[in-house]
C-alpha cells in the first residue's frame, strides 16, 4: 500500500474483504439488498460501513485461524512440515488437495533434501534426532529469517495465506446465511449466491493451504542452505 494509506496490505485484503463478504451476505439474505443496490453514498456512510467491515474482519480472524488453520489445516490434513520432511505420508486427502488446488508446495521434499534438513536440525540439537516436523521448524525458523530475501518472501506468504484463510472462513459464514435465507424464503437468488459462496470458500481454502505449505517450504529450504 502507499505510505499515505491508513491500512497495511494485510489489513485491507484480509480484514476488509472478509468483512465485506459477510455484510453483503447478510444484506442480501435479510436486508433486501439495501447496501448492495445502493447507488448514492455519502462520505460518512461510506466510512462507517468500511469501518464496520474492517471490525467484522478483525473478529473473524480469530475463529478463522482456530478452525481453518489449526483444526482443518493441521488436524484433518497433515501439517505441511510433516509431509515435506517425510514424517507423514500423504493420504488421499493431501493428494486430492495437491491435484485440485495446484498445491505443489505441499508435496514431500526429495528424500536426500529431507534427510539433510533433519540431520542439520539434529546437529543443532546436540545430536538428538528430531521426532517431528514442529521441532525442526522451530530450529529452522530463526535461521531462515537471517536471509533478507527469505524474510521478505515469508512476509508475503504470511499475508497471502492469512487473507485466503480469512476470506474462506467469511465465505463459509456467507454460505450458511444465504442458504438459511434460501430455505426459509424459497429465495432462488440466495440459493445461487450460497452455492457461489461455497465455491469461493473451497477455492480460497485451497489457496490458503498452498501458501501455508509454501511458508513452511521456504523456511526449511532456506535453513538447509544457510550457514550454521
């Protein structure tokens, strides 16, 4: 963003976009599309709804992280690091994610690279072989951040996967709101919008997992190449 803009890139895309999706869904389902179809806006009204969207986006970020990142992304799916380093074998769901979302970043490292990373982590642990990917990641992260180029990429990946995660969660809420309106009021338009929200939620979740895995991949790859 420009230096004069009051929001960072992450705040604009991850908070405002998520909040606007939820507001639009509620407006369409229960507000008669008052905001969606409004043709004239005062500055005060525009600022008010932007602030409301921003605040809603902020509120969504917490449950979005808890549900999509820590429950779905690390329980239903194997955590990216576990797959990358060979601690976990990709199941049908991980393979399907890679095929549908184009998440090549979620595919395992070559065995030689995975072994090299784990051996380097073991050296820094005083010869103790790490038992899980999280242990390796915690050792690798500060080392990887010493590379300015990697640090910039990690910040970018973090912003993008946070935005994708929040928008996916907002789309889930929108789908539920619109589906409720479609069923209660036999609203065909709301039904189609609910279907669109489901597509958005699934698609953005795939993008979230892609960049979530890219973050881990960048940390581990850089860790293997930097001097101890």
